[in-house]
C-alpha cells in the first residue's frame, strides 16, 4: 500500500469539511453525527478523529475554511500587518465586503444559523461555544491591530480610543447582519455601502 503524503491528508481533511458543510446544511448541526459526515465523505470515523477532536472542532475549522475561501478576512488581515501602507483603506474595503452578495449568502446560510444558535445556547456545548467565541476574539484582535496601524500611518487621530473604535465597528456590523436576518432580506442592503464613510468618520471622534 502506498504511503499517504501530507497532501493526501490535507485533501482528506478538505473533503471532510466539504461533507460537514453539506450535512450541516441538509440536516442541521444537532441532527448531524460524525458517522453521517464520514459516510458522505467516504471515509471512516477514525479518519475524522485523526483530523478533528469532535464535531465542535470540525465546525470551528469549517468556519475558518469558509472565511478563507470567501476571503472574508482578507482585507482586515492586510490592514493588521505593520507593513501595510493603507490600513484605513483596507478597513474600509473589509467593511464593504459585508455588503457583497457572497457575504450575504453566508449570513443567510445554515452555517450562520448554526453559529447563531450556538451563541444563543440553543445547541452545542460549552466547549464548542468557547471555540466559536475565539473566532470573535480573533476578529476583534485584527480590528484593533488594523486601527493601531492606521494611527501609526497618521490616517486616524493619534489619540484615538482604539478599543472604543474597534467595539463600534464590531457592533455596527453585527447590527447590519441582524437587520438582514430579522427582515429576511434576499439581497444586501443597497444603502450599506453609502454608510461606510459615516462609519469611518464616526470612529475618528472616539478620543482618549
């Protein structure tokens, strides 16, 4: 039997993640077992446990994979790098990404519904919740780093209250997503891109 390579292992992992997305979408998180995912992926449960500790870790990794595939974090990651020359422009583009069709599809998808249910403690255990909260903490960290870079580049005031500005951006985006969900909108809000300049102007007023 030929020896499995690292590339083979990574392809198996990606295949498991694709099947998890498929099964979670069809059956929901709670009703989907690791056996269901293994059958859909054409692998054993052992193969799943080789890559993932449990279903919660699988969901966590799936969220990272979707974010990478859809490039949801690309601009905020760019903005958080010290060598980025236009961090504020990257922050602006990242906020605008939330009004793109692909982002809207994610915000109205079963995966997002699952995350919402975990945050609301409707399902999932404490360990899974902790992992998902880690994603939010990671996002807040990158927003904070991006704002610090914009201050260093003199694109934002030197006495900017960075924590308050980061919390404001985070809250506005959560509010936008909640509006989509509550209103059950089939398209992104056309007015949102026009609000981005106001968001940027507002964070400039948060001073220490």
